[in-house]
C-alpha cells in the first residue's frame, strides 16, 4: 500500500507521523495521475509511451524511505497502466529508468534458463561453502555452453532445422540456449562413441614409452 510523505512536524508532544494520506495501489494512482507522452528506447525499439510518476512511501516494504512510483501506459492503452515500477532512485529521469529496467530482461532470462535447463539454484545444499559455490558453477556451465556454441557448435542451418522440428515457432530467427545445450549434448555423446577417440596414443607411441621405461630401469640398475 502506498502513502503520501510524512507531514511536517507540528511541534506538539508525542511521536511524529511517519506517513500521511493513504494513496492506495498503483491502480488507484493510475486513475488520478496525469500521463505525459515520452519517446523511450527499450527492447531494441524506440516508441512513444505515456508516463506518470509520484514520490511517496511504500510503507510496508521500505518503511519511511522515499520512493518513486512510475506508471507506464502504452500508446494504444486508454486507461490503467501496463507497467508499474518502484525505485529508490529519486533523480534519474523516468524514461531512462524504463530503459534501464528493460536492460534487465536478458539478465532475468539468463537466470531462468540457468535454473530450468542446468539446474542452477535447485541443489539442496546445507553448508555455506556449497551454497556459495553451486550457483556460480551452474552459471559457469551456462557461459561455457554459449561460448562453445559460438566458437565451435554453430551452423547456419541450426535455426531452420529447429523450425522444421517445431513449426509453431513461426518467429524464431536465432538459436535458443536450449538449442545450444541440445547440440552440445549430441556432440558429447558422439565424441564418446566414435570408433577412434581423439587423443588416444598410437601403438608406436606406446612401444616408444615402454622402451623408454625399460631403458630407464636398466640405467637405474647399473
């Protein structure tokens, strides 16, 4: 619940008020605040949106710390709001904060994919060291998977092959992390079951090592 800022001290005895008039919810604010059009850039697009903001208290979460509530209404929305942000940043212009918020989308997607695809954050650890290490290791595995795919696993036909197997992805233009992970798994399985595994010594190399050991043994005995 949102409240107006605390009123000035009255000079009377007793505890001063920590909050003023109850403002209600973001929905209530959207019905009273004036929305102003702005050009903002988010998700690689520049578009017109309508913003409204106020400075108040989110008393239940931040107690007496002052916050800003920023409401965004898309250009084709007539009432209410499409996005509500609460921030303790009291100086940055609202359009810049909307852009900054949009930047976090890729970060949140990374966390979700690391959790859902690689199990990061799902381990039932109890010791402090294990808790501090498990999630970073999961994120490292995520990074290694993407790096391997970019350097060694990518093929121009990957997206087309995926769309052929899943034709409902009509707008798919790039491989997803799940596609990268599936290809890495196939590459690992193929490497394990190749007729000749890379890195195995040849018979000639084995005999050369055995001969070197035998010579070393004779020298030690002498």
